[in-house]
């Protein structure tokens, strides 16, 4: 981890708007130093977002993950996100003072957040984000060239999620696959098999939204959207497919994994949005054959809600309310996950078709 | 101490998320990280209170309440107050009541309402497993907190 050389904020009163403006000034300095490298429009769950990068390092690291959302349109964006890093733009984002960090919960700096402005500080990763709920956000990395896969595979989640919450949507910790008509959310604790299953479904021709994080709305029926076009594979899952995909290795904790961008290898299989047919809770059984059995809404809530809330930095409890409301419209099933992935994927395809 | 029949209750909306799903009320309390399941009679009474019923209207909904029944009903409702899910109302607004969801007098057979309380999600809802990492960084959570991946 790079040690911080950032100056402290010069805001002595904990005024949310003042710290937000300090972020805006730091971004403008970054633009003067390094120019705007990319200025793209993204369609995220129906919201048109302009994403601007000062310098080219941050965009190189995170834009490929969002590339499937880029839209060529003359429409006016509802949001403008600005992104840069200190190192390549030589514009250091001032750090929160001790006073500002007095009420630092779930990555949110509550002392400099209010109904309009939100400030997030992901201290372990040295990421500062500032959101004006009226449609403007700033996100600053310390050194984007050394971003961990946590961020490269799911960038700006706190910024996206704050904008999404205003539209009744929440980023949830779930894999999502489907067909042309509907999606299946697959949610459970780490190592329950959801990410591997999502990639197996992708490789067997199913439509793909996520292996880890996707967007869920509380409509009736709830809808899911693809947000990050990445797929991750554990070391043991690589074998026969490694030569066919542009895999990039990374280490997560002690574990070696691989990832690839789905839209470069399977551009036609990304499912941008779909009504959710059901929530599945996987559990690896060791049996050869997979099967589904009904589960309760409470089971679904336990599988989906806590990990979603803990994975996405948040300023309030909108996420819990959105997820619970969505669960009110979702059938829930246990997915007893067998070892025969061909049979599992066929079963899910049949389930989607309603047979 | 009997509960005044004109007492009504407000849901502490800013502290909880709640949803009625297939006849089960699921409630999450943000500050404690606890969550609750209300089934059967508990869900029915919850629905009445949510619609704006007074305590008197709830108790009169039942055919005949014995002493133990009264204690069970009081324990259930005031238990939800103790958990921070309900609070005693302070400004009764008859227009805010959902008339079609209020109970009919004497039409319901009493079964003691109860709620099930769970705390197994506290570590994820209250702590910050992503932020609270050790010196190696994510995904190495500090001892005692959960790991994410």
C-alpha cells in the first residue's frame, strides 16, 4: 500500500458543501495538470451518467469494466462523475481532518455528509468520494496504477450506489445470469459457488449480468442490471478454458484468481437488464445432480441482504429498504448445487423457460 | 399496568426496514442489526397497528380475551416498543389511518402473537468488514469480523 502524502483538508468547520467544493477544486487542478483523457456517457439502470477522467491512469484501470455501459447519445446526462488519481495528475485530494473522521462509519464521513452531500473515505484503499445528490460526484484515488482488483473489478460502487438509491435501485452482492427474457439472482455467502456457477453458465451460452455485484430494483417484478462486465475464476476452475480467454491473474488474500472482461470475449451474452424470475441460494452438495427446492423470504433475505449491505459503502439505510421491498416480489429457491455443471445449466435454462 | 385503550403506536420508520411477504412481516432494525420475523397472529396484529389501530381496537378485535391473553397481547406490542420498532404515538391523526385495514370488532379468534428475533447478521450490518481490515488490506478482516470475497 502506498503511503499517503496528501495534505489535510483546509476546511476547519465540518461543512459538507465546503469539503465537496474542495474536492471539485482538486479535480479542476488535476484537469489543468493532466487534461481530460476520457469523457464518456454511461447508461446505468436507465440513468445517463457522464464519466470524466482527469489524466489517463484511472480510466485505463477502471473504464474497461464499465465499457459495456457506454452509450452514444445526444441526451443530457442526469449525473456527472469526475474521476482522477493524485499520482498521475499531481493534484492531491485533501485528506479528512481528525474532526471529520469523528463519525466515520461504513466508509461514510458522516460529519461532512448531509441530505444533499455525501463524503466517503475508504481508508484502506485511500479512495475519497464526494457526491452531491443533485447530480455531481468526484472520486479520487491516491495512485490508480496500483488499484487492487477489489476496485478494478467493481469501481466507484459507492458513487454509483448513491445515485441508484435515489431511483429505487441498490447494488447487490449476487451473481446474475439469464436468457433473453428474464434473469436469476444467485446470492449467498462467499464460497457458496455463485461466482463459479455464473461463469459456467456464461461458458454454456447463457446470458450474463454479474458474478458478484449487480443492480436490483424494487419494482414489481424487480429488475436486475449488469453493472460490471467482469468474470472471475478460481485457480482450480481455469484448466480447460484458459487458452480461450484473455485471463489476467491477480491475488486476493492468499488465493490466486483470474479475471476477464466479459464484453470483450462474450459481447453478445451480456444481459443489460431483465426482470428477475427468482432468487436462488446456492449450496454445494457434493452430489452430481443439482436441484431446486422452495425457500422462504427470510432465507432469501439472509442470503442477499447482509453481504450486499457490507459490500457497498453507504451513507444511509436505503439499501436495506430497497432489498426488502424487492424480496416481497421475488420467489426464492435453494439451489442444491451438484458437480455436473452441464446438468446445472440445463436445469436453470429450463427453469427460466418455466418448464 | 393496563394499556390505555386509546393508545396507538407509530412505526419507527427511520430505524427499521419492514415488509410483509407472504403473510410474514420481516423487520430489520438498523441500529441493533437485529431482524425479526412475525408470522400468523403476530403478522395480523402488526398489520392492524401499521394501519393505525389503537390498542383498544386491537384487543376488541378478538372474541374474548382471558387474563393470560391480555398479558400476551400487551407483551407482544410493548415488546416491539422495547425493541425500538414501535413507539407510543403522540399526535393521533385519524385521517392517516387505513380504514380498510383496521380490525373488525370481535371477529378474530385469539392466538398469542410472538415475534422471533435474530442477531446473526449483526456483524455484517453493523460492522464494516471491508473497511475494518488488518495491515495486509482487503480481504484480510481484523480478528472477529467477517471476510468478504
